[in-house]
C-alpha cells in the first residue's frame, strides 16, 4: 500500500493553523530513493507549523520519515510561507 504523503502532511498541518484553506502541499521531486515535498502556509501560520525551536516541524518530519522508510525511500520536507 502506497502512502499519500501530500495528504498525510496536509492532515497533520491543518489542525495547527488558523487558515487551513491556505495550505498547499505539493511534491516537487520524486525518484526511486528521495521524495521532496514542499509545504506552503499563510505567513501568519508559519510559526505555528514550525513551533518553538522547530519541534512541531521536526515531529511532522519524523512521522513522514517513518512512513517513507517503510516504503524504502527517504523524504525531504520544506516548510515555507507565501
């Protein structure tokens, strides 16, 4: 069963933000080993997604890494605002 990482990450980020309709999660690059995903949120919500000292962003990455390793891949997640 293949994991939909875009949907997984969007579902983790949505409860954290004030503007859930502004969340954009897209796959930038995918090959056999590495998957690169970009997460864009409203500028007001960037701090909520990153968290103090990056702890929330790291937790999101850890969950995604676990799913990716189960499929034999690595994942890179870029979090930014627009």
